């Protein structure tokens, strides 16, 4: 038996990680190909791959993927551009925090998906509406998490900066922001993951393109293979974006690993 | 005595009570005058308010009453004219050693070329050549504190404040750091206010040892140290040093006993 908290080698880690994927697909294949689950409700892995191939080659699914990625990234970037400065301000200035924190905490619990019908009323079913769903879903989360991170900056670093002649503004610019930059990047990585769930919800209703649209279309045809393929594609994109984010963070913040 | 640079005038500090408790008197009204080029160590048991006094001088804490004058001007907040070295490691982890030392100069808006020369000279003085491009995390505690001293000195402050800067270091490193700091002081004649609870350290470094009493803190004794300069670590075993140490040990012991409630 392994000991608690005992580290494992990189090789073991990769092998173990992959083996669960294999186990998962094997169980799925066994249940479907073995005839234990009706094909109407759950396609087997082979059908799923065939359907996926058809989607990509015949039905232009790649452009759906492109549209969805564009919406997530677009809505998320707008949210980050609004939320990160606000979060830093709230973390740095307590009066600003007292002013906004209660509202943001409240707004954070408003489910973005519940806004979809309202947003359709306001913004139609165009791209604006999709971007808004992602924006609403991400912006309050980012604000609060960034504010907490900045608020928890080591006090002694701030004091050291003051004794070295920093102004109040200098402390914000040259201590609070750089000290928390890696954590802010980490927050963005997390919230981007959540943004993916909002985009699909936005696309399920009143949309004519995107991965979510394909999934709801496939439901009408009982094409579970296509639906599962769509879901898996989302997972893979999420994995890739996560990986990219981590790689960029390592490059940007070498002092963290030093 | 040389001309006064820092004057502490009836400074006291009362911390408000926590959750309805009684307020805590951390510092009784205290008076102290620091002459130019003095090296004063403030010696006292833990919780005697010596760090509070230093933080008030740094402008990081406000006195409840009284005032602190630096060159005749009242201190109202922290500033680059008072360099501070903390007990905790406060180098900015995202900056390299050279960038840390240059921090204050950058805040002043000094051009890059000028900064480079000053940084190089202080890197040399604290013996960190070759580590300019390292991050603080890659350095030992002693090296980090040397960088912190260089960072404070690079600003050319009127007075250098040190709050138990070597408290977290092992004994051997601490001894070396004391010699390094004393060497810099002997050469550059900075004015230094140094807080410690280590008696040997207090004597070895100081031109004056100020002994503080247990809570509420107040100055109990002000003892000049007439040992000659330059001082070498072997001085710690001379009879003069030992007699001073015996005298201070006695002073401090009474206070420590009081602080711990032993009679």
C-alpha cells in the first residue's frame, strides 16, 4: 500500500492517468457492445467515432467547433478585461470592496443559464447574446476571486515597499499586481473551464451553430453517437486550453518555480 | 554626543482591546535621542514593545501619543529616508536580487545606468556578486537578509532600522552577518537603530545599548559601549565584553522574569 502523501514517479503518474481513460472506455464498450444498454439511448464507442468522423467530414462540424471556441474566448476575454481591474481595485482598496463586494457576491449566485431567455429577449439570438451569457457567468467569479487574492497579499511585502519609498499607487502597481499575477492567471484558467459549460447552455437554446447546437440537433435524430462525440470534443478542447494556460504561466512566472 | 538626527518624544502606543477586551499598553511614553552615526541596539525580552517602537519610527505604525522627529521634521508615514530590514524575508519574490536592490532607486525614478552602478556597488559590499540574476527563493536565509540590507542601503537612507534581522538565522550565519553589518557601518558611518533580544549581538554591534523593560515597554537603561573599533568577533571573549554582558544579562533577566510572571 502507498503511504499517504508519498509522491509517485512521472512515469507511474502518466500510466495511471491513461489507464483510467482505458478502463472507462472499456466499461462503456462492454455495456454497449455487449448489448446491456439499448443502442437507442447510448451509442457504442465505435459508432461514436464513426459518427464523429461523419460530422467532421460531411457536416462541417469543424466550423461549429470554431464558432464555439470563438464565443468562449471572446466572452471570456471581455469578462477578464472588466473583472481583473475591478478585482484588483477591490482587493487593494477596502472602501471600494465594501461598496461592491455585497452586490458581486449576490450576482455571483445568479445562474448564467437562467439569463438565457432574458438575454434572447434583449439581444436576440445572435452572437451578442452568446457572449453575454459567458460574460455574466464569468465576470463576477473573476472579480471576487481576484479581490480575495489581492487582499491576501503578504503585508510585510507591502510594508517593505513603503519603507523603500513606494507611493500608494506604486504599491498597487509594483507589489500587489506582480505578487498576485500568477494567482490571477490561475483564477482565469479555472473560470475559463466554467465558461465552457455556459457556452453550451447558450447554444442549446436559440442557436444555429456551435457544438451545443449540434448536440441538440442530434437529440432530435436520436443520434447519441454524435452527441457523445460533441461532449468529448468539448472535454478535449478544455484539456488543451488548460495545458496551454499552464505552459504560458510557467513561461511568464519563472520566479514561482525558481 | 554628536548632533541629534532622530528624536523620539514621549512616544506611547496603546493597542485597542480585541473583542471587547481591555486595551493593551504596548509602549509607555518613551524618549530617545539618536545621534548621527550612532549604532543603537534596542535590547529587550519578547513582547516589550521594542518592535512597536521601531515600526513607529519607520512610520508603519502610529504612536497613540507623542511624536518622532527625523532631522526636526515629524514623521507621518513610511518613507525612503528610513530604510528598514525586517525579521521575515521580505525580498520581492518576482524580482531578481539585482532588481530587488534597485527597487527603491526605481521608485525614485533614477535612470537605469545610474541604478546599475549603485546596485553593483552594494551587491559587492554584501558579497553577493554572481547572484544578481537569481531569484530570492534560490538563496539561503542569510543571503536573503544580506540582499535586504543592500536594498535598504542602496536608497541611501538617513537612518537604517533593523527589526531582529538575523533572528531566523542559525548561530554561525548570524555571527557572520553581524560582522558584515558592522563592517559596513564602520566604513560608511550610517546611523543605525537595531532591535534584538540577543545580548551578545546587542553589545557587539552597538555604540549604545538601550534596554527595554517588559510590557508595558519603557526604556530601563541606556548603556554606552566603549569597545574600540574595528571590532573583530574575538572581542566577544574579552573581559570587557564579558562584564558588559553580565551587567546586561542581569538587567534583562529581571525583565524576562516579570514578563513570564516569575518572581
